[in-house]
């Protein structure tokens, strides 16, 4: 039988942790927290990251070596590290807002090496479920982020997310904030929609979904080039992610993504990109190049609305 589209959404290197998750966590480990100058944005990252990446990020944070490395990263990675750091800041703020608005539990979908549950004081007592592949969670399990955090092993393309969450104690009657950061670009549309079906069915009214998605343009560098050169650059970008074992299978225009959210009963209250995150949370870190991944913040409508 031919594989369904959902079946194709499998990390190519099943025995390795997600390499994109390692990379984005390393960027956070090396970045400063704008609210606490000189402190790492993610002081727990080097502990959860696999050795030797964790050891390298800790060593490289030494002040004397940090600035040159940061500049090298910013320019060498064509804006990717800026993008990830700003994305994390934006979602940190959105999570706090969601808790203030009444959400009382957190699910992190495709959590990778996200350490929010351990590093944000506002989440210290919030029941949290982190969902990801077994290969990535094998490393995450070695450094627990707290008794309030449970790791739930799920492949979005194959497994029953709802059953696994409920088995792990998730309460569908409690307003939930869902974080789905940097994951949908790697999922075929069918896997994203199937996951959204579950997330929506498990979301009490006033739950919030913080989800990033990437649009087909990919980056402002491609925007600046014309015709064939822009297309070739996009092909190179696709090949790069494919080589990491995580092909970009789910790029989607904004209007289509919003329509899918609306169809699932979500109202988009904010949709923003990296320049906006920079203006809001770190004006001195305007991204050197804009990656076209956006953050949609959506609220679950009550059934009667
Ligand atoms: C770019 S990383 C982002 C990790 C984390 N959200 C962050 O921003 O630090 C993508 C994550 O999605 C997870 N992922 C991708 N496809 C998945 C699937 N089909 N099922 C479960 N997890 C998946 C990967 O294992 C990885 O941890």
C-alpha cells in the first residue's frame, strides 16, 4: 500500500536527536537575555543539549569569546540565530499573557530542547506536557525540568496524540496554552491538520494556541533576488534542511493557515514576524535577514460563538 502523506513526516535520522532542535537550543544558549544583560536567554540549554554541543555552548559563553562568536553566528547563519532568539522572546511573552488570561496548563508540541517549563518563573507550578519523538526525548529525560513536567512520546505523523496526552494526565476541561514552535514547517499539511484536529478537540474555551508557520517565500534574501536566482536559493535552503534529516514539508501562505485555524474554531488575535518581535522585545537585535516564519496567536472560541 502506498504511504499516506502523514506517513512521510518522519525524521530521517531516527536514532539521533532532532538536529534542528539542537541548533535552535544552541542559539538560545549563546544569546543574551535582553531583560538581564550578560545572562543567557536560556541558562538551562547547555544542560539539556547533548554533549558535546552543551559543553561547547557553555564554554563559548565566556564573555571574552562571546561577542565575536555572536557576530559570526549572526552573519554566517544569515539571520537564522536572530530569528530563533526573537521567536523565543515573542513566545515567552505570549505564554505569560496566556497565563494571565486564564490558561492553567501547558502543552509544548515538538518541544525539542525547549526549557521554558524550567526557566520561566511563571510556569514553575503550571502542569506541562512536552511532546516529541523518542530520539530527542532520550536526551531531554536526563535533565528533568521539574516535577510539573511530563514527557509524552509522539510522532505527529503516526501516533494518537490525544490518547497519549490523556493517558499522561492531561485535562481537556482546563484552559490550555499550546506552544507549537518551529515544528509545522517540517510537517506535511495532513500531519499539521491531523494534529490541529486533536489540539482543537482537547482545548477548552479560551485556550490559546501559539503556533509558528513558515510561508513559501522562505527568506528576505530570496525576496531580494529575482526569478531563477531566487528559486535556486530556495532549492538550496530546502536541500540544507533535507540534509539535516528534517525537510521543509509544510510551507503555507498566511491566508491559508489562518483559514485552517478558523475552520478548527480558533480566532487569530495576533500574527507577527521577526521584525515585529524585534521592535516589541529587542530593538537592538533587528534580524540581519528576515526568515519568513510567523507566529500566530489564536484563542479557542466557545462552541456557541
Ligand atoms: C526546529 S525543532 C523545534 C524545537 C522546539 N520547539 C524549539 O523551538 O526549540 C522541531 C522539533 O519538532 C519535532 N518534530 C518534527 N516532526 C515531528 C513529528 N512528526 N513528531 C514529533 N515531533 C516532531 C522535532 O523532533 C524537533 O524537536
